[in-house]
């Protein structure tokens, strides 16, 4: 697994768009203009949002993720070589749902196509 796998998972999500807002080779995935996943230039995993700071701390304590540099404490970086693809997919999709759920109802309807 790696960057290509993460990008395939993200690209399949409704309304997901990739950009490189800082330049230099980041893959920042957004929905409704809000980021839900980011691959840094170190190419060593994907940073995703968790439901809470406590969830992030638990994942870190369980060695399923590490603190995501430069992000809020509710974000973690998942090493795509250290977790099964199903877990990686779940972390990305959970992050997407959290961010999507925070969008206005109008944006949600526009993205969902109705």
C-alpha cells in the first residue's frame, strides 16, 4: 500500500478533491473545501481526522497511529505499511464522514447530488 492506494480510496468518495495547497508534493484531500486527508512529502502515511482528541490519543497509545505533525490533536498519521488496507480505508472514510458532517446542509445536498 501507499500513496496510490490512499489516493484511490479518497478519489472514490463523493465530492472529494485533491490539491497541493503548500506546494512541494502534498496530496490534500478535501470535501466542501475542508480537508479530510493529507499525505505529506515524507510519503510515510496519511493524516486523518478522528472523532475526538481522546480517540486520537487512544489510536496513538495502541500504536495504530502517531501524532499528525502540524495538525490539531484530533488528527493522527496512519502509516500505510503498518495497518491492513481495511483499517486504512476505515480511518479515511471516518475522517471524510466527520468533515462532511460539519458542512452546511446545503453543501451536503450539493455534494450528494440532491
